[in-house]
C-alpha cells in the first residue's frame, strides 16, 4: 500500500512538473501585441532623439548670440608714462581714454569715448 501511494504521488508530481515545464517552454505571448509595443517604443525613441538634436541646435544658437554680445575694454587716460588728471568740477563731454589696451567686441569707441550698453 505504501508502494502504491508512493507511485501515485510520483505520477502526480511528474504530471504537475511536466505541465509547469510545458508552460515555461511555450509561454502564452501575443506576438503581435509585443511587436506593437516595440514599434511604439521605437517611435518614442525617435521622437526623443529629434528633440535632443533640436535642443542642441538651439543651445548652439544661444551660445553664439551670447558670444556676439560680450564686450569689454581696458584703457588708460595717458598714452604712456605717469601723470595726474582731474579732479573735474563738472564733466560736459565723455572722457576719452588715450590708450586702449583691450577692446573686446569693439564696444568702446576711442574717437568719441562712448561705451554703449549692448542689448
């Protein structure tokens, strides 16, 4: 009787194990549905890549605009040597520097003494 019960249990385990193995080896997957999901993901990826490329172009344009706006100058009142200038009680005209060392972006006009703000 014990041998019979063991044989029946063994047979049941083999049936259950075989059913589990069959489910594992041949899962129930809707291939068309999975292909649709994959196509959707590819389209989203393509859209994101286009967005990233557009953002790169925009950043480059903004960097160029910013570079075009940069201005700076350094100058001295005397062309050479040392000396004193001022004090002035009132200034009626722009102060024109005699020696312009740096004029990055050509913002300072050494003829008029005007350094206009950029916009």
